[in-house]
């Protein structure tokens, strides 16, 4: 039996920021969500695209909010299929759009393949002006790839942390549960972080940013009142690679 993909669900989480969420059920019993975030503004942005095979469903979900041909930016926060598997088709369908990612993603992953699309690389502190909203890039190396970035949207104080703050399962659009320990347990099983230290440095930065919202790629969005539990867990509990990859013991 192959994985089952539910229809993509669209929810406006906070003024103009829409969560497009697709839940996939795997053969081993894992239920996992893949989210993209669509910012409806003068220059609309799609943050993450989902995997290649999710494209039609994600495009239709974008179409519930705005014309996908009007996208200005497709943003990827590190080079991995769930971040950017649909990037070429989203760019093809939106003639005035550009791919926005880290300088490192451009150097490592986009310049040595046959990628021909429009792309702009960014570094820490760069800002994309969408009109009403502004997206500031944070370089967050080794959380969990060396080209990893996050975004901070200034007007809604929204952090887009990609794979940090994961909650597995079929989560509601906004999660109000304290699932910090479960998050760390999941990270130990899947083995996506080599070490705690680079993540804990970013946790310090996040506390200074003091976000009102955290919109992760997997799970529900978190409001500021539940965030302390997740930050505490990342500070106090082990979550780095402990010899397991996607639940499998590696010898
Ligand atoms: Fe990732
Ligand atoms: Fe991811």
C-alpha cells in the first residue's frame, strides 16, 4: 500500500497568512503534515512548495486564495524535496516570480544542476518587501542543513522556522497543546539534527525576536502562549542524532 494523501486544507491563521496543509498517512502508521504558507499581499509569496507529487493539490489550494500566476516569490528555506519539490512548476506558472532562498542554497544546490529558473540568494538580515508585509531572512546553519534559513514577518511577528517545532500527527491549524517533549522524542527517532548546539543558539535568537506566531512546516501553527514549552524542551532535552534515521537503527 502506498502513502495516502488527504486533500490540501486552507486556513487563514493570521491576517493574510494562509496555511495550506496536506496530511499524508504512511504504511508504517506515521501520519504527518506538510504545510506551505501563502502570504496574500501586493507581491504574494509562497513559503515552501511541498514535494513534487503534491504540486496539483497545493496549486489548487493557492488558487482558493489568489491566482497562482500572480505569485511574486516562491521561498525555500533549505534544499529538500518538501521545501522545493514543486518550485520549477510554480515559477513556470507565475511569469513574474522568483525563487528566493539562501546564498548557500544557490551555491550548493542550484548552480550545479540543470536548474535554469530565476533565483535570488539571500543572507541574514535581508528583507523581501511584499507590500504590507516584510519577510526578513535569518541564517540558521545546521538547523538542520547547512543552508538552512528561517523567515520573520515583521507586521504579524510571525516566525517561519521550517522543520523546527515539528508536531507529528493530524494537527489542527493552530496547536494549543504543549508538545515540546514529544517533539524532541520525534527528532531523536528521525535523526534530522546532528547536534543540539546550533539549534540552541537559534532558540536564543527566537526568544529575542519574541514572535506572536510560529508557522512550522509540519504540524499546527503555535501562538506565543504555548511557545515557552517548546523552547524549554529544545534547551533541556536531548534531540540530536542518536543512531536512528527515520526510526531505523543505523549500525
Ligand atoms: Fe528539512
Ligand atoms: Fe520539512
